[in-house]
C-alpha cells in the first residue's frame, strides 16, 4: 500500500491541524491501523497522540516478534519530551515486530506519523471497536473540547475573585 499518496480528511480544531488517512482505522486511544497489501496491519500513533507526548525521545517493545497478541495488551512504550506512554495492541493476532527505522530515527514518529513513523505490525484482526475516519474525527472533536473546557476552567479558577 502506498500510504504516501493516501486520500486524507483535513481536520482542524482550535490550534490542532492534521490530515487523517481515509483508508485507516483508528482507536479511541489515538492509534491508527493501516492495512497492508500482504494482509498485515501497520500501527502507529496519530498526530494528536504525538502532540500530547511531545517530541519523541525513545521507544521499546516488551515482546518478541511472532508472539501472540491480544487487544489491549501492552506491547511496549514510547517516551516523548512531555510524557511516557504504554503502547497497547489494537489488534489480535501475531506481533510481527517494531519498525526498525525508529532505532536510528525516532523523529520519524513526529515527522511522518501516518507513514514512515509507524510503530509495529500485526498479522491478524483489528479491534472490533476501531473507528472509521469520520468516527475518529468526531472522537477528536470531543477530546479537544474536553481539553479546552479544562483549560478554560483552570483559567477561571486561577483568576482572583
């Protein structure tokens, strides 16, 4: 699959802008799943997730290639400048390993989150709760609205009476 020329859905809300690949699936925890020509899935972090984590610093996987994986299982971790996060499996099947290019260029996750910055691959089936691009757009709207309302609430609480 040539993900470099994939059709995208333009998304903008507040100060956040991204182009969401239309043929991908998305998890509520901000992972994307891209179907590959050989029937496997490449999985990575959405632009929203990378923005929340900050510039990527390091990553690692806690399981070996060819291990069985289940939806929700922790398979590794990513460390950004702002936060460290577990990497969850969003598919069931066989873990095929991580993206070897990230060992040399971790910044691929930030720079090309939907293509070269993929995290890991799985042979199997995506989580049945995965969202299509339009559903993920709506999920992003709710997530960003929650962040904005919390920021506005904090601003009000910090103002003198």
